[in-house]
């Protein structure tokens, strides 16, 4: 008998929802089953455009649809908490876009609730689930670059004055939107405690961080410098520099190529990643596999790691005076 597909219900018919509908339409065994918007008209248009079976004019209708196996929360950060909470109370597994919640307190509440109710929950930080992660970890484990000593990563997009970035009530700023990838880049490839953090940011008139630079000293003797910006076009490159060579990852937001160089910066090889639909497919596949195994969180992004990074981002925002109404 054919295995039944996982039916995904998307909440919030915005930019990333479209990207994920395209992705799911290219996947076997996972259906883009339902879309929910605050507007029925918008949900209908989305459903028609992407061939989605069900279109709901409210988020709670989708959450109450018994056919939905995974709720994918694609609203601004400010609205992740309420939607996810409702879904967990209904017993629905959730994949929640990054940044997971507005802050650490909300994140802890949600993780605790999910654990109490035995409901699966995952952060949709897509880079964590991509094949590049294992490729890079293996290169380091195989001692191709010696001991990593310096990690640098930039992520910058010129995003104009998008309300989601500029408004405190939507949890704006570059850190939660882009910096989260740069921090994850360090955490994925350098498994060592953070001993010290120095940072600074430039803010918008609305008090959100438009650009930030963060320097992390790690317990194993490595140093990481990461920066993110919502107001310029970054190179979006990550570099892991070791005692005997380096890896250049282009780009940290969806790696396509890993360049390996040895001592004296002698180029050895370019390693492309496997062909992908969009790169978003891996997070959905991971959820499906985890659910089939009865897990309550994905292997690739443990909830403790999500909580750790949310706490780190709280500390950075507190230092910069970037405040949300939910803090
Ligand atoms: N993984 C990635 O590569 C990636 C890329 C971009 C964004 N993201 C993440 O995805 C989430 C959404 O980002 P996006 O770029 O898709 O944003 P977006 O285009 O603004 O869409 C967000 C959607 O959320 C819903 N929403 C609910 N309450 C809202 C409110 N008060 N104001 C505005 N929208 C509201 C709206 O859908 P309805 O009107 O249909 O209800 C809106 O279309 C964020 O967490 C973001 O960090 C991830």
C-alpha cells in the first residue's frame, strides 16, 4: 500500500509561504494541502495559484482541520507565538519559521507546552536541514583545513522599508531576520561554548537594528565575526579558516558551493551541493521523518539549540536597546 502523504497547512500567505508552496509542489509524499490567511480572498487566490486543496480565511480554521498533519507557521515573528500555541493546544505538529519566537521567554513557553502535550515542534531555519551541513562537518572532521580558528559570515539584503523589518510590533531588525543565520553558521560548524561577545549595531528611526556586527570568542580558541544587514547587498559568504586551509561557503543562506583551499591558500576543489528544488524541501522532509519515528523535535535542529540562540539574540538586543512590545 502506498504511504500516505504528509499534509502541510501553511499559515500566512506571504513571501515565504509562496516559496514553500513551490517547494512542496515539487516534492513526493508531502502535500501542500491547505493555506490560511486573515483574508479569505487572499487564501483563495493563493490556493488557486499554487493548486492548494483547502483555503481558509482564518488561521484557526486551518488549525482545526483534522487532515492537516503539519502546521507551517509563516507569519512575522511577532505572530509566531499565538498561532503556534493554538496549534499545539490542538495537538498539531508545527514547523515554525525563524526566528522561532519574538524572544526567549516566548520560546521557552512554547517548547514547554509542546513537551507537556507531546507535540512535535521545529524551527524552520532551513540552513540547518540542508545537505551542505554534513558536507562541511565531514570536511572539518577529515582534517582538511586543520583546526578551525576564525569563522566569518555575512548576510545582507537590501530590504527597503519592509514593515516586517522596520516595525517593533512585528519584531523587526536584521538580527532576527538575517543575523540568526550567521549565528547558526557559527554554531553548526564550531561546537564550542561562547565565552565572550562584543557587538554593535546601527538602528533605524523606528529603533530596529538595520546592520549589526557581532564578535564571539569561543572556548576552543576560535574567534567568530558575523554581521548582518537589512539595508545592503551582502556577499553572504561564510569562511571557516583553519590552521591548514580554509572553506569558503557561498552562500550561508543557501549554500551552493564549498571551496576548499589548503595551506598558502592553494585551491583544491569546489564541492557543489546536490541539486535542489529550492533548498526549503529538507526541513519538510526532516519533519516527515521525525514524525514517522515518533520524535518530538527534529534531529538537525534540537529545541535546546533554538532556545540557546533565542537567548543569545535577547542579550544582543538588550545591549543595543532594540525592544519589542513582547519583551
Ligand atoms: N526561510 C527563509 O528563507 C525566509 C525568508 C523570508 C522570511 N522568512 C520568515 O518567514 C516569516 C514570514 O516572512 P515573509 O517574508 O513571508 O513575510 P510577509 O511576506 O510579510 O508575509 C507574512 C504573512 O504573515 C501574515 N500576517 C499575520 N499577521 C500579520 C501582520 N500583523 N502583519 C503582516 N503580516 C501578517 C500575512 O498573511 P495573511 O495576510 O495571509 O494572513 C503575511 O502575508 C518570518 O518569520 C520570516 O523571518 C524566512
